[in-house]
């Protein structure tokens, strides 16, 4: 009986150790809190099954693929939620797990929410600030996380697509004189993935050095459909590679496709995997097309 008790205790300890290893690491974007709002960093987040609110200490949650499967590619994921909340599980954790299955390191961003009731934050300032800092943080850990610093992309859903735009189309050079070494790092993404994005952050003209893009929305989701069809023409004018998927139906916020009964929507993630493969993002031996 004593031997059996010891066995069960060891089994529970092993299970706890495995669970601990599977728990993703959360890293604040700034060790002492966001600049100007350091005093709010210890205010607790509010969370339900599908949303997170009251984000005062923005962070990334780290999801690394198994070492034997890692390709060296990485993606910063910006969930949506209208800047009032974050759909963190369905548009942060789920896409991160999917990207891990492709051998891609993924980082789910919790950014501050300017449209939340009584929020002290503003658009576009703090959304851009959090997105840029997150990209710099990921790139600064490239060696530690087995990431190619020239194959780091950004992915955004809905309002998260607007965060991605604010990062992608803003100057990304680091400040070589910054006291904080992270601020010296370039935050320009090497590719971007936009899923039913909003219009904020998109310039009148796409620069010719913009990173290659994957755009996807449903045609019956009016604003995102207008956003990506407009982006398609701007990318063609700039002669920058872009792949566009505009489904006839699907509505808004179908996440990774699990909420939809439509075959095209349910399978959209495979289109993303194909695009990443076709553009050598998953091949560590070949430079990604947007790498500089």
C-alpha cells in the first residue's frame, strides 16, 4: 500500500510538472509598466470565457513550437475586440496553437483598450506603442527563442488588424541612443496577416518596401471587405506581393473558423499555411520575401 501511495504521488508530481511546462510564459512589454501608466500595472485584468478587459500592463504570451518542429519563423498575434475588450482565447491562443503546429513561434499580445469605459488610453497612440514594443521585444529574444529575426510577422483580427496596420505602416527603426536596449531594435514586421481588419492605420499609399501580406475577410462583412479590397489595389500599385481571400459569406469574427458552418470559412487556416509555405516563411533555408 505504501509503495502504491508513493507511485501515485510521483505520478501526480509528473503531471504537475508537465502542466507547468505547458503553461505559456507571460512577459510584460515594460518591466515596470507602460510609460506614463506605471502606477496601473498591478490593477487586475478582468476575464471571461472569451474576452479579457482592463489591460493596464500590456504583455505577450509566449507559445513556442517543439524544438524538433521549429522553422525559425515567428508571428505576433493581435486579437480583436473593438478596443473595448480582447477576444484573447479565440483570436490569440487558438491561432498561436495553430501556428505552433506549423513550426511557427507565436506571441499573443494583450494591448491597452482605448474604447473601454473610462479608459485613460487613446487611439492610435497606445495601440501603436504596444504593437511596436511587442515586435521589438520578440525580436530582441530571437536567439533565446530560436527565431530568425528576419522572419517575424504580425497577425491581426478585426481591431487587432488595425494594431497590425499601425505597426506595419509606421516607421520601425529603433533608437540607437535609447537607454533601454529593446528600444534600439527594429520593429518592422517581415510579413503581415490581416483577418477581417478594420481601416485604422492604413495609409493613402502603401510604400514600396511594405512587407508581403495575406488578407482575408467575408464579402458580407462590409467594412473589412472594403478594407482588404482597398488594400489589394494599393498593394498592386506599390507592386508589393499580396494574397487576398474574399469569401462570399461568413460574416464577422469567425476567428479560426470553428464558429462557422461554411466549408470555406472553416478551412481558411489552410489557405494561410499554404501562403506561408509558398512564400518560404516556413523554410529556414530560404529568405522570406519581405526580409531586409
